[in-house]
C-alpha cells in the first residue's frame, strides 16, 4: 500500500507543480512548502528541484531571478504559455481519469 | 504565499559553512554521476542552498546558526543519494502524462556517422591493399605486350602495371579509399562531437559508449602501432648484441603487451570517465 501510494504521488508530481504555479509565481522552497501543505501529498526537495529544472529546460516554466535575504538569488518560477497549455491537457486527462475511477469505485461491490 | 523575509543570519562560521558546502557538493556529485547537465546541477544546488539557509534562518531567527543546528536540519532532509533516484526517475519519465508527438530518445547521429566511417575505413584499407598487390598483365593495358622501341633499336617487354596505376584503380582510390583513409581524423572528431552532444542532450540522445569508442579507436590504434614499431626497433638493436635472441624476444613481447594493455586501459578509462559525466 505504501509503495502504491508513493508511485501514485510520483506520477502526480508534475501536475501538482504546474498547478501550484498556475496563478502565481513561486521560488523553489516556497513551492515545496505549498505542496507539502496539501494533505496526503508530501514531497521532498530531491523530487521537486530536479523536476523544476526539467520543466525549465522543457520551457514549460520560465525563471526570474530575484534577491534572497539568506543565500543565493531566488529563482522564481512562472508558467509559460506552453506550460499553461500542458497543464490544461493534463488537467483534462486527470479529470477524465478521476471521473472514470469514481464511477468504477462507486459501482464496485 | 510569500515566505517571511527574516533578516539574514550573520555569516556562517567556518565549520558550518564547510559542512553546508560538503552537503551541496555531495548532491552535485550525485547529479553529475547521474549525468545531469551543469545548468541543471547549478539550479538544483542553488535551490537546495536557499532552502537550507531559509530553514536555518526560520529556526534561529536573528543569530548565526551553529554546526549542530545545521546537522539536525540535514538529517531531516533528503540525503544526496535521493537525488540519484529522482534523477533516474525524472530522466526516464520525460512527462508524467504522455501526449502524441513526443519524440523518444534517438541514437546520436555523429556517433552513427563515426561508426559508418570506421567501416568505410576497413573497406577502403582492404581495397587499397588489394590494388597495391594486384599487378595488371601487359596484355590488359596494351594489345601488344612486346613493343619495338626505335630509340634503342630493339623490342622491349612491357612491364606489368599495378592496379592502382590504371584509370579504374585511380577512380577507386579517389572515391573509396581517400574518404576511407581520412577516417582516423574524421571518426575521432565525430566521437568527441558525439560525446558532447549526448552529454548536452539530457537523455534525449544515447550511444555514449559507441561515441567513446569512436573517440578512442584510432588514437589507440596509432599509439599501439607506434609502440610496436619502437619496441621492434629496440629489439632489433638488442638482438644484434645478444646470443639469447629467443629469450629476449619473449621478454620484450611480454613487456610490450603489458605496456600496451596499461596504456589502452588508462586511455579508455579516462575517456569513459569523461564521457560518463556531464559537462
């Protein structure tokens, strides 16, 4: 059960990160805190930061560098147009999937 | 959503800073070993440093964090090895949701060209040796092999002609052998080009082993040949002064073999270590 749950979360990381950036930009640690605030969806930095780097490379998010009071400059991530389209496609797919599973689970004996 | 901008802690003391950098270096090392490009490594390590410093600042408020506090924080965070697992997972999952039109990883083209060129070189070498070996009989090149030469007032027998001296031999050399014989330079360049392209492709291209092979094949061949020629010369000069030629031959052969294996192994290992990490 634990492994299944971890696999499910792993599959949803990209959707979660893009969705968290839908309305406002955020820097890495801030995004991590926001995602960790979701019940039953804890993520760690070794998952989120490599993903942010890949999303940047894929031009699904853009990066703006801003000052940090504590260390290296903060990297603020924002959805690009391509990222927004990608999120919309994922969202549609996800909604179809959850609806199908809701039906399946509700009708299960 | 903004985290509180607490005042910056005073600079970390030497030990604490060293421990922080050790952790960041360990993470970067893992990312490098798992072939993440430099830009990715820098982005991830910067994010991580920000997180650590901000977490420390939240905990200690307006004083400098101690080494123990940093160590406590690090034990609560992912160990460097976790970045290996996630690097593999993320690299092997270009997108959590697959959509039509996404290209699968492809074999590097420069590497493929290099491999073809090595094959061409082998073919060209065989053709060239054959052309040099074959002698074309006089009757092939002339209707009469024996020709009267008025300058010396006698009949002379025409010399046999080498195949590479014929028009078709020249054509073969131009169109097959010359491109094949520049393979040592071309393949080596294509090998290094392939390594660089694969490294920068972030797993969108593969074939790093073949690219390393292309990069090392001819330089090693040349090195080995030069070593053998050198050792052969040394052996010849030693045998002239020695009564135990067979024993000398065996010893020198074994030493040469050991030398060549060592040279090849070091070279291959260095190239592979370079190829296996990302710039």
